């Protein structure tokens, strides 16, 4: 019997939601500034765009995925035993529902 707990890295997640939002504000601000400053600072302002992408850890979609990961971090865990994976909440409760649970029927 082989048991594996899926705890790999968090992908694009940050340590806290506030830190992630701060990174997002910095990244989006730099991207907007890069485009908005072109009329006054010329094409040199586009050098801000790569810095914005670094702050976002890639594209804006990567940042949004990271926000969802940061919010759900520690709340859901997936564990696999013998090729069968289950999703549990942070307290260890199994989140699988039976047909009876879905229909509201009692088992007793």
C-alpha cells in the first residue's frame, strides 16, 4: 500500500493575502505606468513592463491564479493512496459526498 501526500510547492501563491495584493498593486502599477508614460518619457518607459511582470510572477493571469491559491492555502489537502485520491479540508474531514448526502436521504 503506497500513500502519497500531495504537498508540492504552492505554484504562484504568496505567504499571505496582503503580501499577494501588495505584489499585485506593484506589478499592475508598473505595467500601467509603462504604457501611460510612453507619451512623456518615450519608449524608455517600456522598461518598466518587465519589472511589472516579475512582480506579478508572470502574466496577470498567473497573479490571479496565485491569489486563488493563496486564499485556499491550508484549507484543502489532496492525498492519494494506491492511486485513489481524496480531497480533505484542513481539519482532515473527507469532502466526498455520497449519493444519499446529495439527495438529503438519511442512512438510518
